[in-house]
C-alpha cells in the first residue's frame, strides 16, 4: 500500500514539474559494493540532484525477481519498522544515507536508490551488500559410502558461506589419500578402484577465513571377501589337557565363521568351546578350545569364514606332546601372551610324574 502511495505521489510531482519546467533529477553518487561481518554496521549513501520535488526511496531489491522489492524509506523517513535501520538526509550534499546496524545474514543483497519521475519512469542506482558468513557444509554432501573392493567410489562435499569456501580433503591420522598425498583440494574426490586399505574416515574441510571453518566426517566402508590368517599353524598339547586354536579373520560385511575337523562342523559341547571376538567392524578373532583332549581329537582343524563376496579358510594342526603346554594347561595366562609363566612346584611335580610314567611304559613296551 505504501509503495502505491509513493507511485501516485511521483505522478503528481511529475505533473507539477512539467508545468514548472524543472530539470530532470540525477543520481550523482551511490556507495560502492560493501562487505561486512554478521553483527557489523554499514552506511549506504545516495546523492541526488534536482530532486527536491520528487520522491527518493531506498528499496531492498531482488535482481532475480524471485521476490518482490521491499520499500525501506521515502525521502527522509523510514517505511520499514525495524530498529536496526535508520535514515539520514544531508541537505548540503542532498545525500540520503541508509544505515543498518547489527547486520544479519538475510540483510545481504542489492539495495536500490530510486528517484520516481512517473509511474513508468524512475532513475535508479544500486549497491550490493555482502555479508561474510562462516562455512556451512551443505546437506547434499556425502555422509557415508559403501563400495565393494575393485569398484569406483566418489565422495562429494559442498559448502555455503561468503566468501565462497574452499574444500580440502584429509584422512584420519593424515594417512595417504588414494589420490596420493595427504591433502586433496576440490569438491569431489574420486577413487577409480577401491581397496580395503582405502576404508576409514575421510575429513571434508570447508574454510573461507571466517570463523573456524566447518568439517564433516565421511566414512568410506569397503566390502571385501574374507582373509583368514593363522598365527600358529601347529600346536602341541598332552592328552587330557585343554588347548586353544586361533584364527584371525578380516572381512566386511562381517562373515559367518565355522570350525571344522575331518569335514565335520564343530559346535559348543563338552569337547569344544568356540568363541568369536569382533575387534572392529572388519576384524574378528575366532578361537576354539579343545577340552580335555582325547586321542581322536588330534589332527587338522579348519576355521572357515564366508560373506557375500567370497570365503577363505585357515588350518591349525593339533598334535600330541608328552609335557602339557602351559598355558592353557596351567590355567594361568591366556594363550598367546608373549611372556612365559613359570609353573608352581606342585605343577612341576605333576608334570615330572607324567613324564616318568611315559618313559617307563616305553621301556616296558620295547622289551616285550
């Protein structure tokens, strides 16, 4: 409504000027482009000549025409009711100064000074106010990605802010990127053929000199077939004692793991106890404890891992010894510890007795 009143006022003034033969108004000066931080202040000047009888207004102007222009002032008075805005008029220089304090992000845009000659004729000049804004990573950026080994993978990162942020990529612990080097610059990072070593956390960092910048953690997960390794392929233990057989499995997605002996799948019972320990999404340690070993339990055990991309297996041979292996026979430290543990005197005496009995049997059998 206020804008329509301004138009009719301009038309009326225009008719008066025709009668009086007044000179055509001109805008002699407009403030150049302004760049400010959020919370700052800016003064926009518009100097006019021969415009005493014409309305002079400031308008928030949309160059893309997606929204209507917003009238802010007319001559020396404000139209908008916002305490952050004020208007001053210097009669000596015929300058209208629009001031904005506590600048907000939505104050950015084009401001137009207009002298209304008629409904269809106006003199204009524009100034752009740009507001420095810290980077904000856009929602259309990659959050996580899963790819099978050998496939291509692409991660994207975009950010808003002013000045336009620059994007850099890093890996966790500054590991080498698949593209080479520890830093990659650009919105898109492409890996032509991924390998399981490429999996992990990637950092997309957006910086423009305003604030601390922004970062997004992007998890790259690689699906790959199981890889089974056996830390000790041959293990010995005496009859009637326990022994732990162990396999390490690396795979993603997590595989199904089974233990076999003589092509028969084993399960938890009074003879065997199977355990799986997931140390990470792609790492699993699997152990089978052979309980109170009997003669028939000596031989080759197979641990087999399988997921949708393939399978792998490892073999552990359990053979008979005369002296019990400690641990786990001693019931002390867990199997695999680097440090050796001395058995107690009672244990030594028991082991010596077993050894003497075994020697006597061999001597007796050799004589008969």
